[in-house]
């Protein structure tokens, strides 16, 4: 299904239908207006068989936008030749909207009529009928680049395909930019790019393209699509051909990374694992200052062609014991990388553009899962290759947890909905509402924890912890823990037996023993507690916070047994080794420390961060450690 668009009545910018505010001017959208738009669009749809101009027979609707629709039709006078007919309806529009719409429609018709290029549709006719304007052009058999992204497991495309698409876009943009006067497309996005079964590409929808006007201070109005539009398209300056270069860079970045730029405009993660020349090119195309972008599409095409012509070689992926893996995909040949130093990370995963708030391992210790902003990624922890991505949240991810024994992943975002999905395919299994009063502090509330057998999911809000039974993804709250304090929960974790839950709140660690009559016990501190972790053997509980000390408690005998004082900043994350002998701890500083859990003896300290450590996970096989934080990277460390 095509994504619907709502056009801002204040500035005219195109926005996703789910937007609450205009991405350009900040105008608020009324949900009633959106409902009216949907109803009006449905009512205006032309039925199959409808004749236009007594010549063109409508076959079906193939697209829809703010001012009308696009139909597949046949020309009854020329052997039922297939055509695409673009419609602009005047129904429900003000006179100003009608005048502007008609002007844009005629401009598109005249612009296309004067263009001849292998990657542009030809125009055959335009006319008015029953207060609607129609544009008749080539029907292109294929799918949009947006459709291709949706079919991809992680939202990205193979490198060679991405380069082929980008080179074809360079060809057609270079043709447009070298007209006199130059034509700026201004709305380059995946939905306006059609890919044919033969691998050819067509650029469609010239509705907001314009001729460059030398000497004009800025555009009359802001137009473009969120995430793909260059900063100057927001009405601050006149758009030049470099605006299309920015949009091409956004699409190229999406093809290589799988990141949808409309989720977080103007924020692009480094393209880790790609050829350095390709990384430099893409990031230069995405410069906020247009003067720092490549001067022309010709320059972009030259670099892309050189990269495409480089020899390729397979990148081996070491198999797990007893397992044979398929051959790895081809990648650009890179110089040999020397063996890492003993304390260097085995791999640095850089595909995130926000704080990494949660990490987790698959049960076989092969795949890592990491959450940031509105995207959660599942990737091979040995090669960094993406397995799949989850993009169904409409807000920043607050927390994520993986079921210890299977592929289920639970995640919650600031929209306050819990999504349960498959970590091997990225497909949603269920979506449930969170706490009615979730709270919006980045450090409080909206937490998730699976029990060791995957039978229960704890969902913490500001005032409650709900315990869900998760059999067959059924939403059944079997217990509710209500906070007696006004403070939210900072961390939660299950005991290995799945019968007790530990939670941190203010200066306390609280243990809830579930049953017919819940029992509660407290461990009190002199400072706020931010992290808690239960040893895999169920004997000990570790906790840490603003006193910069990790405390170890003997849960079975209810006694304090020791502390680790090796951090200079508050403790933010903890994880135990699978054998319960060691602990890895991270703080609001630039280090990850590993130490003996019972003696407090330091073992090793990793230094690689440019920011705070926010999350840690020790692999089930005990060989590796994941860490993530405010520098937007995930590090894979070799466990000692």
C-alpha cells in the first residue's frame, strides 16, 4: 500500500500522513483534517472502465497523492497502448490551491514535453475534464525504489545494485541540470523512482521541479519530502542543483545502510564497512552547507564509476563449530587489516545515528541486536553484516530485550507501545499498549525484561511493572507491581528461576518474589541506583549507581559480600559472565571494566569510547561482550 501524504496548508510542504506537525514550518495537523483527506481521496477515485476524453479507458488506480491520483489506462485509439494518467482534482480545494495546483500541473506538462531522456517518461497529452486536470504519459512497468526497500530484510540493497541505481540517477540528473536554464528536480525520493524488471530506472513526478533563477535570494515556498529534501529547501535559501545532489546522497546512504532518512532528517550514521572513497563521497553529498557538496552530478558519477570498476573479492565469515555457512556476498576489496591489539575491540559497529540504548545477544552468540532512535538492528557480531532491521516504531526506542531461548524481541519506544517481533526476519508478531502513564524521562520508565525461559515479559512504566504471559504472543497481564514511591524504575531484571524480579528505584534495589502472595525485600543505598544484574547461577545480585561503586549481594543468605570501586563516574550498566565468576561494568565515562565478582580484583579495562557507556551484554558462550553508548557505536570485545 502506498504511503499517503498530507500537504501543509501553511507552507505547502509534503509530510507523511502520520505526522503531527509539518516538518518544514511546524504547523500542527488536525486528525480530523487527515480523516477528511482520506475520505475525499476515496470518494474521488475513478472506477475501472471510466472513459476520459472518449479515448482513454481507466484500468486501475496505481498511486495517490495530496492533489489527486495516478491511474493505469489504455489508449483505445492506438491499439490499447498502456499509459499512466496523472490526475489533479479540484474538489475540496480553495481557489488559491486550485490556481497553484493548475499552474504546477501545466508546468510539469510543459517541462516534460520538452525533455527526451531514456530515464524519463514521455508525455503524450494533457487536458481538463469535469473540473479535473489530466496528464497522459508512458506507463512504466515495475516497482518503486520505496517498494524495493520494503522488500529488503534490513532495508538496504546489495552494493552493486546501489551503485547501478545511483549511476542511472546521475545520468538523468546530469541531463536535467545541463538544460538551459537548469532544471532542479527538488523531490528526489524512493517513491519517485521506478525500477523495471530489466534493471532500468525511470524518474517520475515533476510536480515541484523548477527552473533555476539566477539572483533569486530564496525559493518562494518550501517544498520537498522529509529526510530527502536539502536544508535550503525549507525556504531559507534558493535551491540549486546541489539540492538534488543532497537528495541523491540521502538515497545512496539509505541503499547502503538501510536507514530511512525520513525517520531522522539531517542525521546520517557513518557507512561502516564500505569503501573509504564511497564513505567520503556520500557524507560530502550530505553536507548541510551546500558549498561543501560536490559541485556537480558529473563529479559524483565519476567517483561512483571508479568505485564500481574496482575489483571485488569475497569476504569470508568464520563458521561456528559444526556449522557450514553459505558463501559471503561480494564486497569491495579493501587492504588487509592487521590483527587487533589484545585490548582493542574485535569489531566496531557504526550503523547508528543516535545513542545506543540497549544491546542483546542471540542464544547462539552469533548475532547482536542493538537499539537506537527509531531503528533496531540485528547483525552478525563477527562480520558486522546486517541480518534484518526493525522500523515499525514511530518514536525513539526507549528499551529492547531479547528472549533468551528463541528469536523473539520485545521493544518499546516513546510512543508507549510494546512491539514483539521476530529477530530473524524483522516481522511484527504483536503490538500492545504500554503503561497509561509511561513518563518521558530518558532514564526512568519504559523498561523490558524477559524471564530466562521466555515465558514472561516484564514491562515497567513510571508507576507500574506489568508481568505478561507471552505464550503464543497473547497479551495476558498475570501480575501488576505498583510502585509506592513517586520515583520511576531505572532498571529491571529477572532471577534465573523466573520467580523473582529485581528493580531499581531511587536509592533502593527492590526484589519482588512472585506468587499467590507477593513478597518484597529491599537493599538500600546512599545514592541513586541505576543498574542491576542477577548472576546466572541465581546466587548473587550486582547493582551500581551514582556512588560509583558496584555492590554484590548474596541473595540466598541475604547478606552483602563485597564491592568494586574501579569507576570514576556513576555506574550505568552491568552484565555477568555465563559462569557467574566475572562482571563487566560500564559508567558515564569512557571505559568498560571487567573484574572478579567475588574478590573485586580488576582483570581488564577497555578504552575506546568518546562518550558514556549505556548498555552491556555478555554473550551466552562467554567469549564476547557487547557495549553501546552515547558515541553511537556498538563495540564487540573479546572476553578475557
